């Protein structure tokens, strides 16, 4: 491509790019107004000529932008007159096409003065925003009054509270700082919030399987608890779907842990990436195998829905609880290693699986513990997931009311997963 460009006349590449991008924007405007009976401003030819007009005026005065600025003023006057008649004749106050025309006018300087990634990004954003109008309308209709407050909370804890916190140790012996405590909270809350948004607005009426996948990114323990409660009154033919969703949630837990570990400790991530991927595949594979083996499911007209939702991940109460658990596990890990060494860490990794293992793994990745090798840290993570999956099996059976239909597939499935977990831990570490 570079060799071809060298043989082209000077400036021809920029000229063709300006024409192409302006034409694409014009085509999107024409398509947007294709079925409108009322007159509209501009089309593919108009926007192409606007882009060419700006490009020519910039070439005549590239140093002081005088001609380009004058042309922009003239264009703005015409656009203003068009907008004035649009309001008076049609009662339409939309200004999107006018802003798009002004951006198209700037296409020449953009192509000639900025990096390719920037001007291509501008064109992509313009095309997406003009084409996704109906999508944004539907999204706004789905959003309730609390969603923008929730988003404001995320911005608050991420970009206001976090930078204000000091990164100095609370105690000289323990590598625990207010900044790192809140950073861990922000990262975990952010991943959960993304899952929450996808579940609420992209798959608002998703069935059990999708709920299990997305719930695993949010919290696999909470998801399994909710699914198990639903199993109490669920139709026997639908139980396979709930079991599948549980194993998919566990599989997504491994993906979630890989993301968190990669953020905090790349060296441990490199040791765990293969074992974690294997465990994620095995967990999802077990769930899908159970689903495929259920012949009765093929005759079911509809997939059951999960109506109950977990708490908003950006509630300050949830964030403070996580921060508290992070501090607790940091102290436990430090004093366990101090007095019991690596044996104590092994015991603690199994004990942490009783609850949420994320605080334990996070402080292990972020902490600086003397005498603890990377291999031992990686092994502790896998030990925590092993005990946590056993607890999940107990939760699944207990909260479902110990239904007979669930006992055997859950026991076999979690036994396979636990066996593979133990094997990869011994083989890789």
C-alpha cells in the first residue's frame, strides 16, 4: 500500500479520502431521510460538495486558515437560514444534519493535519450517531430515573473519589493503602456494572441461559443462589436450563477472575491463563452437555425467564462491603503468612472459598508478601476456586429445596469441574 501511494500524485490521496468520507456521510443522510415526505437539508451530493469546498479553501490558505474560516462563516449563514425555515415551516427543531454538515466541511483539514486513526474515528462516530437514532430512542425509553444516578455514582467513585485518595501505606508492615483499596473496589464494581448494563438493556427479557452467562460476570455465587431458588417451583422439564445456567455462570467466573488478575498482576496471569481457560471451557462444556442431553427440552415452547435481579453493583453499601472484605482479607493474608507461612496461605485459600473469593484473590495479587512465590500465588487462586465451586454445589442443592432431579447432575457436574480444577493445579503449578 505504501509503495502504491508513492506513485500517486502529491495530494491525490488526501483528495480521494475527503471525497470518500464526505460521500459516505452524505449517503447516510440520504438514507436517513429516504422515506420522509417533507423536504430535508442536503443529500449525498450536497455533503460531498461541502467537504470538497472546505478542502479547497484550506489548500488556498493552509497557514492562517483565513479562507477556510470565511467559507465556514458563509456556510454557517446558509445553514442558519435553512434551520430557520425548517423551524417555521415544519416545526422541526433537530439540528443533527447541520452539525453533520459543519463536520463534513472540516474533513479536509482533518485528513491533512491529524493522524489517520483520528479522522477515521470522526467519520465512524458521525455514521454511527446518524444511523442509531432509533436505537437511542428505544434505549432512552427503557431507562428509568435511577440509571443516570447510577452512572453518576460510577463516575464519582472512579474519577473523583479515587484520585483524591492517598497511596501511602496505612501500616508500614502491610502494603495496604486507601488508593489501592478503592481501586480494587472500582475495578470489580466496573466489571459488575458492565454485566448489569448488558443484562438490563441488551438482554432485558433474556432466558435462563443468558442470565447465567451475564450473572457469572456479575457474581456467580449470587447468580447460582437466585437460580437455585427458582428451581423450587420450576417445571421439571425446565430444570435442565437452570443447571446449564449455573455451570455457565461458573465458567464466566473464571473469565472474570482472569480479567481482574491481568489488571493487578500480569506475571501471575501468565501462569493462570491456560488453567483458567481450561476450567472455563470445562464448566461451560458440562452445562451445555447437560442441556443437549435433555431430550424433553426440545419439546418446550418457551425458555423460562429469570425475573429476580441482583443488587445494583454501584450501590455505595455494596462498594463499602467489598472494600471492608478486601481489608479483612489483606489482614488475614498478611498475618497468616507471617505466623503460618505457605501452609497457612493454603489453608486460607480453601477457607476463602466459603464466601466471595474476589477480595482474597485481589489482595493476594496486589499485596507484597515475603516468601510467597508466583507459583504459590497462582496455586492459591486455583485452590480458592476449587473450594468455592464445592460451596456453590452445596448452595445450589440447598436453596433449591434438595429436589431429586437436581442432585445427580449437580453432583456429577461439579465433581468433574473440581477434578479438572485439581488436575490443572497439580499439572501446571
